């Protein structure tokens, strides 16, 4: 195979073929589960949850960290109403919409971010405000990634291990983290609880270009989760095991969902 790669490079590694190679590159990314954000079927998220949540035991918890207006929580409610569901959203206006949508349906909503330390922090969003899916603790995301003017507001940040202890939760079936580049800090906030009585069966994390801003590799996330295997979520909920893949195939800074399985 290496000879074919060498031959291809000799023939096609030329500026004249750049657009052709770029198109092939984008096709290949989508074939390995990257940049498939356009529809639910392409993302594979709902199909995956339909399969996973069949095994969810009554009384276990599910945590939706970066819940926004609650679309992900809605799927959990529909598929596994037996779970104790907690939704976390730091933006006050987005949180108000989340709470109106879910508070009468047994979901515990928390107006806070989760991170490595308990403190007040700065949340950045578009200047026009209102609360968007891109609200982030990473100051460069709005201006560098989305090329827009940002505004900031002070929000509360808690640690996940402290929350679990106060809530009396030691069995988490599903932890979803979508916090625009700060996923590693959420995991750091677990402290030593994973080895000290707390079990988390599945952890779903969105990995994307925001991780360029936070300087977090997939390797960093995996290091925080020893004993877990990493899978990229493909269309229709299929899983591609990338635990032992070479960095060139793992460290792709574009939209994809990773499932860590214990």
C-alpha cells in the first residue's frame, strides 16, 4: 500500500490538483464520521442513543452538560424516562428557555457551567446575544472560529465531582458533554471520583475546531478516561473504534461525536 501512496504523491501532489485532492479529502472525512452535522441521520446521535438507552437501568443518572435548549435531553426523556436526568446550561437566557421546556417533566435543570474549578467565569457569545449554541468559555471561539464580535457575561462554574457528591449520584449511565472546547475541563472536574465509587458507563463528547482554541487533543481526553475505549459515531449510529488509531486519523479538528465506553 505504501508504494501506491508514493505513486499517488508523485502524480498528484501538485498545485494544479489541489482542488481535486481537497475534494477527496472532504469525501474521506465524511466517510470516517467527520463533518456529518447536517441531519440527525448523518450525525448518528439519535440512532446511537436508541441502541444504548435500551440498556439503561432504572435509578441511574444521565447528565446533559451544555444542554442549550434541551434537544438532547428531549431524546433521553423519550427513550429512557426511567433515568434521573440533569441538564446544565450556563447562559441565563438559554437556561430560561430550557427550564420552561423541561421543568414540569421531571428534569433537574442547573443554571451553571461545569469545569476544572469552582469559580465565577466568563461566558462568551455573539454580541447580539440571546443565547446561542456557540456560547463558550473559550474567549477565541466567537471571534477566531466564527469571525463575529463577542460579548461576555459572568456565570457560575462548578465541579462535576462536587455536584455528584451533593446530589448523591454514584451511577451515571450517560454523560454528554458539548461545551464548545471546554470538554477536558469538565472531565478534570471529576477529580478522582471515577476511581472512588462513581461509575460512568458512557461519555459522549463533541470534538471540533473549538479544541484548536482550547489546545485540547483527543489524546488529552483519552488520558483523562483510563479504561475507556474511544469510538467515532458514524451515520445511523454505527461506531468506529479509534482507540488505537494513529494520531493522523484521530486528531481531526472538525465536527464529530466521540463515544467513550467503559
